[in-house]
C-alpha cells in the first residue's frame, strides 16, 4: 500500500528574520521529532506546498534539498518525496521544551543586511611537530591557508582606516573580555541564517584563535583529569594543545561517516568531552552522518557530557548545500560551537569565536575576564562593518566559486602525475584534502620522508600518518594533506604535482 501524505500544518512567519526556507526546514524537523511525520510518510509535493504557503516553488525546493542532505527526507523521482525510512528512533521522540531563542534574537534584528616531523617523537603525549613554518608568506600547497591573492584588501583597508580615524577611543583601549558587542550580534545573526544555530549575542565569545577558544572552554567547564574523545586521525594542533593541558585524550576512530560514536562509547562511555569536526572532518574531509550526529547528542545527554563542535571550513562546500551545524540539532544545549575567521578572511586576523550554552554563559564570562586575552577592538569593529555592509557574504560567494575551480586543477594534476599510485578523492568542501599512497612492491610509502623531500623542494604538504595517534604502525594510512586555495592556474598545479611525484622516488 503506498505511503499516504499526512495532514500537516506548516505555518511561516513572513516577519521573522529567519528565511522562509529555513522556517520550512524547522517545521519538518519538529514534525518528525514529535511523531506527526513518521518514517516512510510521503510529504507534500513541491508545487503543492509552495501553493499552500503562497511562496515560490524554489523556496520549498531549497528547504527539501537541505532536509535530504541532512537525511530527514528521500527524493524518489516521480514517486514523490518521503520521510527517510532509516531515521534513528531518537529523532522521532518529542522534542523537549526550550526557550524561544528566536524571540530574543529579534532584539538585534536588521543588523545583517546581506547575508620537523620525526618518527622518534612519542605520539601518545607529545604529538609530532609540524616542521613547516606557519608564519609569514604561505608556501605552495600549505594546508589551512585561504586564497590571500583574492582577499579584498582595498575594501578591508578602507574599513580599518575609517575606524582608526573615527576618534572612538574605546577602539584603542583594552578589548572587552567577551568581545566587541556589535560583532557578537552579527555573528549570532549570521549563524542563524547560514548554519541553523539559534543563539543570542550573550552566548558568543570572541577569541584570538582556535587554541584560545579551546583554552576558554576547558578552563570554564573541564575538571582535572577529564577524558576527551578525540578524532583519530584528528587535528594536529588541537591534539598538541590538549596534550599539554593535562586532560586525557581518548582516540576514537574515524571512518567515512565521521567519528565512530559506538566505538567511542566502548572505549570510554563516561568521557566528559568530545571534540569533533562534523562538517568537514580534519584531515579526511568526511561529513558526520545524521545517525551518528543523533548518537553523539544522545551520548552527551545521557552522560551530561559536552560536545565541542569545530566547524572550520564549513563556509566552503562544493557538492550539495552546506549542511547545518551539529549545534542546530542540539535540543539539550550540550554543544559548544566553535569557528574562526582564519579561513574565511585571513589567518593574521586572529579572530575566532565560541557559542556556549546559556547555562554556561556566566562561568565562561568569569574565565574570559581572568584570561583577558581578547583580540584588538579595532579589528573586531572593522570586521563587524565588513559583515554589516555585505562584503563578507559577497567574499564567501566569490571564494566558493574560486576554490571549486582550484580544487579541480590540483585534483586533475595529481591524478595525471601519479596515476594509480595515489588515491585522490574529490573533496566535498574545505580548502585542503587528504590523499593516500598505494603500497607498492617495496611496501608502504614513507609519507614523512616524502613530505620532507617536498619541503626541501619548496612545497608545504604534510604527511597524513602524523595525524593518527599511532603513526608508527604498518596499518596507519600513508598519504599527504594538501592545501589548494593558493594555486593560481593549471600550469602551477601541474608543476607542483610533478614535483610531488618526483619526491615519491619510486
């Protein structure tokens, strides 16, 4: 018997600052969570729902595309669109009551007008150091560096100069521990529009970088000897910092669906933190599946644990629409959302931020005051202007197109240079990706040696193996982590790929 379309009342508020397509998404998520829509149910057709809501068909299609990407819906061609039959059971329970965050966000409505590497170093407590110098002029293929040649310098310099000449003495004083209020307002609005994160400015804390964000979070919420789930492989610099703080890292394997939550619970179900990169896993680039997102949130709820979501590189996605943040599914307020402007703007800006749960705001405020490590107010104010005047949204749009082109240049060049010796999977997002060497008759490739030779040749690639906790074993994947944002043209991509091939030496 074919699935029926249940009667579903979907109301939208045209005065609400949240776009209509995101309101539609939220209505469907709520209906599924409350059991009004069940796995296998047919949902209204695009044209029918558009007529019902008196909105454009494209608006409904945009919402359905997001819900399909998230795993809530399945499109079956002419048969119609259905609630996914494989939804986790935890998604179909009634959502708990929560404060109307959107109502409080209305207080700041209208603010956004437009949207080296030696294997002798023990890996357990002291991660292997990155030999590539991270300061100064970026090196070719260096991971984590945006396209500095495409940054709108003139616009940025004008905004900074205007602020510097404004005579506002507060811009030259010590920064507020929590950050410049207008910038916090803009970030809260931006996250609601682009990442599905509902928050108020009081929850947003500006820091001088991701390391400072982690320090703020841990000093506010962690206890001595707390245990932290850490992705394996995982972000090198975070692993290094965490190893120095005294917390105990629990490496949890990562596969094509992201961090293996079931394995994490087997290793240490009572860990108090999980540090994850759901949108674009570092360094493998995988996206955390919906079922694992739900499992991770369930774990945090049951254990009163904290999830630290590092949403780096989420602005840049080339296959499908950007997925909403894990925080957007957080109905128990257990997720601390973290991001940075280093990739969207430029690394030297030294501006990052955290969105903390409402229950933790006072604690984090006290720690932020004691740290007194804020970023210069002048730059925070200039960035607020950059966002408010629409430059940030336009810059991101240009960069998505540019990075999509540049990633294809290096992918084609690598495939041509290495053939079957290198597994190159097309990255779905971000400004860097990992490639894996195929073992030859001589055995596994020494990626540390290859990266060292590449460094001597002027290329700043990193060996993939050192991102793993146990980088010495024969089973550890060997490969390279490659940045592509600063590749100028096909000739440069070809030249770098040929240099890397020569460094392989086989």
